[in-house]
C-alpha cells in the first residue's frame, strides 16, 4: 500500500476516508485536520488563554503537542486523582512530557487539596468512583481556569468518546444532556469555553499520531473503568464501524447537523439562569453547587469513618501549583 501523496510506503490506512498515508504525510494531515476543526467551530480566538486538561493518556498529550505545534500557548492542567500506582504513573508521564518540551504545567492533587483521593471519596459517599471523579474533574478544570485567568479549556475527547456518549444519551433519551453535546460548549459568566479539537479523530488515529510523534504516554486504562457502560457502547460502535467504515463519524456529525440545533434552540427557551454557589462562588443553578454538596457529604461521612480528622473543614478552593520545567 502506497501513500496517496508521495507513493512511499503507507504507514496509516484511513478506511473511512479511503486514504493511506506515509508517516510524514499522516502527521501533516492530522495537524491540518485539527487546525480545520478549530477554525470551523471558532474554538480558539485571538487573545484567548488556553488550558489543556492532561490525564497522561495519548489523547490529552497528543492534543497538547498539536496545539503547541499550531502555535497556541497552551498550559497543561494535571489532576492527581490518588488512584494508587495508576495516578503516580500518570503524573510521571505528564511531568516528563512538559519538562522535555519546556511547557507550563499546573497540578492539583485531590488528596492534598481535600484530604481524600478518588478511592476514599467513593468509600465516603457510597457512589461509584467514576461519578465523584468526573464531577470533581469538571469542577476543578473550570475553577483553575477561573482562578488563573484562562477562558478556554481544551480536552482530548475523540470520536469514539463522543459517539459512545451520544449513544448512551440516545438510548436513555437524556434530553437535558443531548442539547449540550458538541465540540464546543460556549463561555458563560464564570464558565470557561470547553472545546474538543479531536472530536472527529478515532482512538486509533490519535494513537497513530502519538506513536509517530514518539509521544510517551500512559497506556493502561484507569482501573475504575472496568465494566463501564461507555466501554460497552464503544465495543458496539466498533463492530458497526468494522462492517461499515464511517458509521461513528456519520452518527455524530448527522446528530450535530440535524438534531442538536433543534434541541439547543428548545433548551435556549428554557435555559435556567446561573447564580453563584453560596459556598465557593462557582456558577450553579441552585444555592450550592454539586461539587460542594458532594464534598460536604463526603466530609461528614469520612469523619465518621475516621478517614478525616474531626477538626478538618471543607475548603472548596483547590491548591493549584505550577510545576517548574526542571521538576518531575
């Protein structure tokens, strides 16, 4: 198989595009497609300050790499979740990536800020680990952006992630979530713009980019992901994609083109005004935001279980620290 552009041996085959490319032209194509998605959806505008959520996996590190190569000054944010050796290795690859490229990195350690990591949070609240983890990460990404003056938060969600979320929302007709699904979640007072520049790349395509760019990333899945419904949805979509290349992209793009605007228009008419959380000042629809409610509950129960001292009071503001390039 030959590269479509130069007739050298092809390294990556893109069946849904009917395309095969050598390493050099694949990297060029991947970065050009990312730039196109950013322009098409006005994800990043002149004067924007961009914070990139970095887990240590292929998607987030590849996104940081591409944004930097496209000329954006993007700062990384890594949240240490306290999930044993998994989190330790995530921290190691993230700090090494930042150090080798001289990129600015902010770190928030969940246990250092709040006294509990994800496993202890799950134990204290009785909720599945992914629930408290996801809520905490979304809150911290926005709070760090707000505190540090960033108005854009970029995440490495890819086509497989987005199609699986869409399938899950459709199967349950989550009419509150469907209108907000898309590559851009606009800024609102107190909320940074959320962007997903990789939303049309498959996991395999992002992995190919990371491999060809020699990006050292964390390969292992989070141990808490075992049995997650999202993996089942991805498996089902992969089987369809194998038989019918392009199915995932068509599923997502046709939803965004034909259905999401109708739902978003309906949501606009019913949109609830946001006010400040009485505990932390973050935007919320109630008196207290979901993050403060979760951690208030966790603190009460953790103290009964002796996971926290009685004297410890919940302080919502995270302890964010900047990692110097020579650290890690």
